[in-house]
């Protein structure tokens, strides 16, 4: 019943700290870039989906999608704002896909936008409602526990985790859109300020401001678009407990969503040429290697040791620099991953280009404390020579 | 390409001030009622959509839909949270409709939940970004200007506006779910505390806590549901400037959305047996009579004078008590309107039942200051004797 959907335009702002820029300003730049990239007029867009996680809380703004799209002349159509924590942008992209895949629209835009850079000393918790948060169980602590367990279960080392940061910061140096363009050594990562043992400052992604946008369309529109068509093979979103409570060292939800995504796409992990995963913490990237099937459970340390996930390796992960170096404007990250994958599949990724990339995967997860539930999305995209 | 969608279960909490109840608690009650009403098991629900406007801001909570649905055993499926100001709940309901209409899911749930009751003296503005807000142009002021203009243009009187409050508070007395069950006279409305001339305290809707849920399904599932099937004839969402800036006395967006909705439903305003409209202020209900075509522009004062929108009148509006008396938990209101319409179409609305109701309309609008844009939804539902 679902028809083919193609990405016909992408764009993003540089990620970074931009106290002088508004959500509206950042979103507008990303949408405008995506429109220019696609070559279609704003009036052709039939529906808009905006991913934003914290605008109500940090900027006290609502109806952000309406404001952003109004600025680029996209008006008089259905627009909704979607919050799914770190998966807000990818969930917005998925709704755009559903709209076009179902035949309801021929063209839809997904934009993700966020400003999370706050005054020094301010901290974002993950909700007042959770007992866990009240006793200090915030994200770095949660991921530190996962890291401890992964080290205990599989012998994963501090050095292996640090190598994720080293790799991603190296990639960030090649990406003009990245927030951080600075190389680190394993030693520097290990000896940066301890945040939550074993996670140091350079093991954690930063707070960031930024926006990203992607335009999806049906075949008939895509044929007339100026950009190289990229086909969406799979779009899966699921909610669940991240991990079986008996096993902190595995993301249960990753495995479930990945299985559905590969089935939908008709490909396996061995067919993926590059990926962006949710590397909010170094340990997270390693656990996601296992969760999406790039290696067996417990072998992610070996994968990073052997350089398989570097650009030029067997399966490059986070060529953009990932959340670690590119930055993590929460609601924008899911769309920015799609933008990065599209650039690689088109061969437009500049210095960080993954050679001969044909199929790419974007993975992101959001929300979820120990006692709570989260959201995880996986999108698989493919370069097609003809529509 | 779209297939028929039926509402197979509805439920809601009482609306009111519940400082001791969480978003999760309220949402759970509404979802559980809807599930019981439908007779289907939680595991049959394939997607969830949660409307919430202010949870990030007021409760500092995110991923509310995931938490609420987890509580009633709805897990391991796609769930997204939708913010569209006052149209958050109706936008969530519309996404559920798209999911089922497209064939992607057979059963989906929409839940709206909100807690807006705050400490005395606290005020919710509509965004820090707008110059208008900074100079005091908040909702009561905006609607007061509209009221002044409507009085000037069409001779609408203070008494006619007050009658909306009198009617809706009367209806609220018949609705066990209403926040306020108290009759008012025109004199009492006119002499209550002045908020923004000519709007007095009893001309404005209250802050409220509450939740509402609706389950939609395809024909094959609806056939086996225990509830009387109610068919969704139209679901339209659009973004735009509420009014042509030259005419504060008309909601441009209402006319546009209503036209699309009637076309989609294949019915006209003369076929509607009852409606719930966005009566956040008395003048708003009058303007929406005109906007959705229940009378000509400028004639809404006559409509209320002649009792046509009372229960028992030609076209009863806000039989639930509306936002004025039932209450206005922002993200819940759009779903609660659907719940009310469904009850009437089924003949289950108790003391406030609109006799022989076959087709009902729900209208709500969200966001939008003078310089900004908003969202407006209209849903049209019909009682069907056989699926």
C-alpha cells in the first residue's frame, strides 16, 4: 500500500553555540538550504513536520514548525511539531515519509531545530517526574553504568571507548558543519575532566544549537527535482525499554528496531556502507555497533580497535563527527543524520566522503531513564541511479 | 487511496484542578477508559499519538505519550508526541487517522493530556520570541480586540457575548466531566471581574487539568469492536494567519479549513447536528459560528439571541460546556471534543444529549498572535448504522 519515497533536498546550519540566533532563524536557514537543494518552490510543499524537544522548556516557544516554515514561504498546509526526545527530528522525518508513502502528499518537509546551549552551570534533567532523576540518575550517570557493565561483561577497555571520541573528533575536523574541529589523542580523552566514571568530558557529546531539514517526495516529483534522488528503504520507530533490566550492557530496543528496519529494507547489516548512530557517549556508539548488527554482542571494542568504523574502514560510523564532534542540538540531530547520509550517497560529502557509498543507515534513540521508556528510530537510505 | 476510519473507543477524565495527579496518571485513566470502551486489548494498538502542549514547560516532562501508554500496556510500537498549541490533541487524532486511513496501521490511539493549573499569580504567555507578547499582547488582550472590532463592524452586543458563557455554563451543569457546574446569568457574566475590555472573567475559559483518548480503527477491526462505530468523514489541519490583518473580526483560517472539511466530508454546514468549537473566549465562539458556516458573517449575535446553538436548538454548539465550562487542558481539548461528539452520535451523552444527532463537527485552533501563525483543525464525524 505504501509507495516509494525519495529524499530530494537536504540542508543544515553549522552546529555550535549561537546565542544570538533564534530557533526561527536557525530553522529558516536549514529549510531554505533544503529547498534550494531540491530546486522546488516552497508552495509545492504540502505538509511540514518539525522536530524539537526542548523549545517549550528552554526558549518557552511553541508552534516552532509553523514559525520556521512561514519564514521560507511554506504556509496554508498541515504542520505539526513533534517531540520524541533525541529522536524528535527522526520521528518528524518518519511522519513526512508516512505522509508521502501513503499517497496523502507528494512533497513534505521535515525540519529539526534546537538550541540547548545554556548558561554555564545550568543543567537539563530528563523530567521532574522520575524518582531516578531526583536522586541524580541523569544521562552521564546512566551511560557510565552501562559502560561499567560493558567493561565487566565483555572486557571492553577505557582505551577502546576513548577511540570512539578520537575517531569522531577526527571526522569532525573534516566537516565544515561540525561544532568541534579539534583532534584529540586517546590520552587526552582519558585525562579530560571526569564526568561520571568512566566517562570523561571528551567522552560526552556537547550541548549545541542548530537545525537540519530534509524534503521527501514521490517518484513523479523526484524525477523533476534538481538533486540526485536518494530512496528511503526503511523507516522504523519503536518505543520500549532500552535494555532488558537484567542486562545494562545491551540496548534491547536497538535489536528490535534494527531487525524490523533490515526486513523492511530487504538488506542486512553487511550491506550498509556507512552509518550515523546515536553516539551521545562513547560507550553508546560501541553498544550501537552491536545493536544494529555491525558486529556480534561484546565485539564492539575489537571493531573500533581494528579501525573498521573509521572513514576508509569496512563500515564507517559517524563520518560527520557524530554527536560527539558535530554536536547535538537534540531535535535537529535525527534530521542532520539523514542529511549526512544523503550527502555521502550522492558523493557530496567533501573531505569526509565515504567512497562508493550506496546504502546508509541512521540510528538515533531518545528519552528513557532506567524506569522509563524511550524511542528509537532507524532509517535506511539507498542511492538510486534511476527513479 | 485513503480508506475508511472509524472511532471505536473513547474516554476521558473529569476536567478540573488536580494538583495531586500527574500527566501520566491522567493520561492513563483516559486511555484505559477508551480501551475498555472499545473492547480491544492494549496489544492490538499499533501506533500512539500524544497531544500535549505545555508539559515541557510547566511539568518539565518529555516523552509523555510513551509514559502514558506504557502504563496501559501499549508498548513496542511507534509513539510520537505532538505539540500544536490548543490544536495539539486534534493534531494527534489526525495523525492517528492518517496512520489508519493509509493502511499503515489497523488500530491507533490518540491521547491528549495536559495540566495547566498553576500557582496563583503565575501566567502562561505565548512565547518569549514575540514582540507582541513582550508588550502585553497575550490571549485575553487579543480576543478583546477581536470583540471590540466585531461589536464595531456588526453591532454585536455585550449581552450576546455573555449569552455564550451562560449557555455553555448551563451545558456544563449537565456534564459530569465538566470542571464548572454552575449556572450564570447574563448580568453575572457582565459584572464579573474585567480581564480585557470587553471580556470579563466569566467570558474566558479556565486553566484546567485533564486527559482524553480516542481509538481509531479500520473497518475490519471496527466490526469486532464492542462500541457503536462512528465514521470519520473529514480531518483537516492547516496553518495560516488567523485573520486577514485588515479584518480582526473574522478568522480567515476558519473559512479555509471549513471549506476543505466540508468538501472532504461531502456535507455542508446545514447537515451538522452538533458542534464543539474553540470557545476559549465568548467572542471566539461567536466568530467560529461564522467561520464554520453556521450563519453568515456578522450574524452570530442573532444566532445566540435566537437560541439556535442551545441544546434543543437548530445547531447545538458546545453541548459539553465547551472550553468555558468543561475546561481547557490545552493538549487534551482537541481529543475531548472528539469524545463528546462520539458520545452524542452514539446517543450516550446523558442529560445533555442532542436528540437524533447523526453528524457532528469538532473545531479547534491553536497558537497565533497578531504577528504569528496558528493551526486550525476541523473533524467531521458521522453515526453509521452498519460498517
